[in-house]
């Protein structure tokens, strides 16, 4: 097979596997801080139990994120040497700042956050939690800056075929960066809140009514219910930004073949790129014009304006619909759960059963969203500057195919093991309930505050 | 040679990258080594061994990300050339690092019956990662030669680096443990030390003969004189450490950190020798650091950040090591 498509699949597989874990750690760090601060304020040990259950998930997710991230820093060189040769002057400093300002901070204080509860004062331990959570967020900032610059490059000039930085402010705050950053941080918040709500619902179904279960369940459900409408609004703004800067991506997302007014909103279709039409189309008249231009006669860009220069339609169209569909389901589930928790202080069994698989809804929506935006950037690697096909390295297709196969097997096995551990931790917490040991408090360590202090 | 920024910046970054690689090899060396030593340790000892590295391994591995990151951002041309030439060993290194990195966490969280499986994965991952690093070093020394001779030499260096890491791991255990395990670690150190010394001698002998350019650099007067402290000092340190292993552990645990520091010094000497041999090339005999470097304005903006942040990183890394100083106790999430 062609090394280009194999390298693309390999990088896609690696980055898809990788993003699963940062999308958990970015927000989970802040949730852990919330648990910790509630414990500091109330002295209620149930908060600390919730902390200890979820800090294990954090540690595991962090390790998975680190090792899969190391893989990617090597793959820039092994598979895409053309990328750094062409835009290394821009991408290099952004990656360097991510390593310097985020990676070391997270890694150094993670040890203290995980194992240092009895070795440092409670205040230092809280500070370590803040620094780790902050580190994950700063890391997200830099990598989103780089990704957004690849989508909507700014602040550079080409000299002898190589990009040179002219204005770093314009590079960092490129047109799509603020929208993408907000969208991703909210996505992380939703991923974590549904994960917490889902695993707590599993404990609920196993008859666990302990205080720590309730605290985690409420935190997950209410956070999700608050974040989802904000995310829908932020996503809409992000879409309008894409319409302005990458109209060909919007045309592919909507499977709109011809530029014009009164463009319908296609709910279902099988886009056929060869025939340039949609099969089995189900659409709302004028819908796309209304959403994108706020007028039924608004002109929406079509794929006919970008012959040979637009992304593949089928995957972009469908991954966008999977993302939006998952988002709507998240809205329904989180608001119903919030309603029952507020009104009845309980969950109906069918809803709890639905919430368990929804624990992974954040992953699904995040992946679908990234596929939309990344495949939607094709055929460019850096819009208007570097084509994906021109960046691939001179590695034999057989090498790429072999390593890809091993990576895929490894990732599937690791995912099974990871999910197995999550369920195991939830069931163990359900079995222990409020009787689980609380080592730091129990042992009355040197600097550990007594309850209520 | 004029000392203007376009000349100096690549030089500074070559130095920073060398520093990052050296710190990585020393720090991740001991935790990879402890993974290798899992092969000869008993179940009960393995928990203590993990506790001796648990809070550190993550930060240790970040130095590899920094080293590769600096290669990527400061010498983009070299990054592509080296990593495409080493495609399969890089893949094996990553495979090893993934396996051992996740095994660290899984072994502590899975039901008790499955712990054994993750211990074995931790061992296998550590061995693969160490061998892959050694193989890459060997092939790199020979100028990215992947003919039969290159592969054979790479395999030799792979075994020796694994032994050197095992020695580092044993030295770290002497510092972090006590009692029976500490005594065992002294015996492990003695065995690994022999293999490591042999390996270092082999690499030193092979390097000048692999490249006429390096041969000329080593065996001319008076450079030979300036260079001679490196092998002599290394040999003295090896011999001294070997003698020490017959007296360790000492009463009241004096000098428990000395073996580790001695090994770190030997690593630094060997590294200095390599750096001297390859300067000014970043891809042996093909690309110099100036030919491979990024634009000066991009290097300048990275340097500005590095100068501010690197001392802070080193400061809080020391702090983290201090928090977990002393003998290792069982790790708990508290």
C-alpha cells in the first residue's frame, strides 16, 4: 500500500488514541482540585474518598497520555519530515514552549499530587494539584495554538520555500485559535463529567448509596448539564469562524455541492463524490442558510467553488453529524438526570442504565469533532502552505504497514485494559462504600488537617 | 570563526540538547535499569523497587521529550534524517516505553491476580526500550550505517547499554532501599558493572575506526593529550566502584548515594567523549549543526523561554526529589 495513506492512518490512529487521555486529564485535574477544596472547606471525608477514587483514574489516564504523546513527538520525524522542514520555524518554538512550560510542571508535581499527601503540608499538596491541573491546561493551550495555526496560518512569510515567523502575537492568536481552544476545553469538561456521572451511575446500579458516590454523581451530572448548552453555543461560534476562514470545510460538512442561497440542512445522506450529489437525502429546507447566515436566502459556499481543493466529503459530513448527534443526546441525558437528582434525589433505573454507556460519549464526540476539523483541512497539512502528500517521509510502505498493525493491536489491548480498570475501580468503590479506608486521615499524619479544620 | 548570533545559537542549542540527553540517560537510566532488574527480583521485592521510582519516572521521561523536542525544533533537518533512518528501532523504543509506562500504573490498579502479568510487561518494556536506545546509539556512531556490520555493532552496544542501565538501577536501589534487597542490589551492581565497562571500552575502540574523520581527531598530537583524561578517569572510576562493591552497604548506610553518583560521572565522561568525536556534526559526516539548524529568530525566541524556564524546572525537580528523599516505603495514593 501507499506509504502516504498508511502514514496518515498511522498518525491518525496514534493521535486518536492519544487525545482520549488528555481529554480526561485536562478537566479531571480541576475536578480533583474541586474535591480537594470542598474537603478543605467542609472537612467531610466523603469528598476525600471521591478524590482518592478519581485520582487513580487521573494517574492511569496521565500515564497513557504521556506514553502516547512521546510516540507522537517521534512520529513528526519518522513519518512527516517535510512538516518540520517547511514550517519548523513556527511549529518548533510552539512545541518547545509546550514542553518547557507544561510537561515538566505536570510531571514533577504529579508525583507529589499522587504520593505526597503525607510527605508535604496540605497546602503544598493543594498547590501541587493546582500546578498539575494548570500544566495540563497550558499544554492544551500550546498544542491548540499549533493546530489552529495549521488550520488558519497567520503572522509568517515564506522565504526560499520555508516559513519564517514575522509576528508571534499573530501566530499565537491566529483567527481560529480562541474558538478551537474554548471548544476543546469544554469538550474535556464534558468528557470528564460524563465519565464521572456514568461510573457513579454504575455504582448506583450496584446499590451503592454512599456519600462519596452521591458527591461524585452530583458533580458529574450538574457539571455536564451546565457545560453542554455552553458547548453548543461555542460550537456554533466555532462553525461560523470556520465559514469565514475555511469555507471549503463547511461545504464538506454540509455536503453542499453548489454555492447558492436557500441551502437545506441535510440530516441524512450518502454523499457521492464521483457523481457530486447526495443519495437518500433527508433535509430541512433552507436550514443551512438559516444556521450559517441567519437568513433563508443566505448564500452558503458549495464544493463546486473548490475543485480538487476540498476535503473528502463523506467522512467530514458524517463525523460532524456524529458529533452533533452525540451532543444532543448529552443535552437530553444530563438535563433529565439533573432534573431527577434535584426533584427526587434519585435516578430512575433506565436513566442510570443509559448513563453507564454515556460515560464514553465525550470520547465519541471529541474524536468525531477532531475528525471533522482535521480531515476537513485536507488536502492541506498547513492550509495553503504545505500539502499532506508533500510532507511524508521516504520510509518503505511495508515498514509503515508493519508498525501500524502492531500499534493497532497494542492500542486495542490497552483500551480494553484501561476500561477494565475503570469498571474495576468503580465496582470496588461501590463495594467499599463509605467504609473504604482513608489512609491520610486515618494515620493522622504530620501535617494532615483534622476533619473540619 | 566569528561569534555572531547565527553562529552561536546552533552551538548553544547543540549544548542544550546534549545536556537534555545526558540528564535523560542518567535519570531514566536508573528507572529503566530497575525494570531490567525485575528479571532477577522476587515478587515481594518488586513492590519496593517500584516504590523507589514511582514518583520520578514521569519527570525522568520528560527529559527524553525535551531532547527529541530540541532536535525537532532546533535541527529540523537532522530530526527527519536520523529518525527516518532509524524507523524500526525508534518504533521498538516507543513500544517499550508505552508498555512499561502503562504497566507502572496498571500493576497497582488491576485485581491482585493480574498484577503478575503487568510486572512481566514492565520488565519486557524496559528491556526493549533499553536495547533499542543502545542499538540506535551504535548505528548512529557508525554514521547511520545499517549494513551487516552496523547491525552487529548496534546489537553489541544495545546489550552494553542495557547492562549500564541495570548498573544504574542497582546503584539507585542501594540508595533507596535497605536490608536484604540492598545487599542484593550490591551484587547486581557488581555483575552489571563488568558488562557496562566492557561495552564502554568496545564503543570507544570502535568509534575511531568507524570513521576516518574521528580517527584523525583522536590520534593527533596534542589533541590526544587533551582527550586522554576521559578514558583514564573513566577506567579509574570503574575500578574504584568495583572495589567499593565489596564494602557496601556500609554501617549506618554511609555513602549509599556514591555508587549512583559515580556511575553518573562515568556516563558524563563517556558522553563528553562522544560529543567531542562528533562535533560539529549532528548527522555524522553529513550535516553540521549549522546546516541543520532552524532560523536564528526562531531559535532566539526558544532560547529566551529556555533561559527563564529551565532553571525553574531544575529547581522544582530537585524539590520533588527531596520530597521523596530517604528510603522507599510502599507507595499509597495519599
